[in-house]
C-alpha cells in the first residue's frame, strides 16, 4: 500500500489551537468580575433610588431617598462597600 504525500502549502493561517485551561480560567474570571456603575434614578412618586448596573444580569435598586442629592451622597460615601453582607443573596 502506498501513501501519497500531500503537498505543503504555505498559508498565513496559524494552526488551530485550543485554549489552555489557564486561558479559559482567566477569560471566565474576567467575565464574572463586575464593575458596577451607580446612577441615581427617580421613581413616579418623586422619590429616588440608586440603580446599580453591573452588566451581569438585572440592575439592582438600592435605597429610598427623598432627594437626588441624598442618592448621590450614598454613591459617594457608601457605594464602595456595595455589595455588603446584608445586600448579598443568602
């Protein structure tokens, strides 16, 4: 039985490579890392809350503030602690 050799053809394509486990782990970690964005929003009653946008699911709504200034103050002083233990799902 004879085997014919295939001619070599030079291409600019790199060989198919599967990602290493480290690459996959790093990619997943980057996807799950949330960088929250805090925005004061007013509801129909005229009260305010802080909307937390992470890009990982629905937005969270925090607080019940009388004014936009109170909501902004929460963002400036307390958002760095979000989510606190009381904010996380049990």
